[in-house]
């Protein structure tokens, strides 16, 4: 009778420990998932922002390539406009 009772107690402790480990792992995994979710939401927000300004930026780049061959003064003037664009859009 004592062997049966001791075995039940041991199995109960093993089961309790197993459930405790699972609970601790779940806490860790759920915390990581919350962090990853907020990081992913941030990436999506930045991607949407990029996606909204990318066509205009690409057009500007296409127009700017020939400007690289201008005299230094004209280049400076042209590219300062780009700096203003960056400040306005907070890029």
C-alpha cells in the first residue's frame, strides 16, 4: 500500500513540475510574441511610409542623375532642394 501511495506522490510531483515548466515556457514565449508583434507593427508602419514616398523619391532620383554632370554651383543648388525635402518629410 505504501509503495502505491509513494508512487502516486512521485507521479504527482513529476506532473506538477511538468506543468510548472510548461507554464514558465508559455510565459516566455508569450512575452517574445508580444515583442515580435510590436516590432512587426513598427516594420509595417515604416514600410507603408516608405511605400507612400517611394514613387516621388524614385522620380527625384531619375531626374537627379543628369544633375551630377552640372557645374558645382548648380549641383549644390539642386541638391540643397533635396535636403529641404528630407527635412520636411522627416526622412
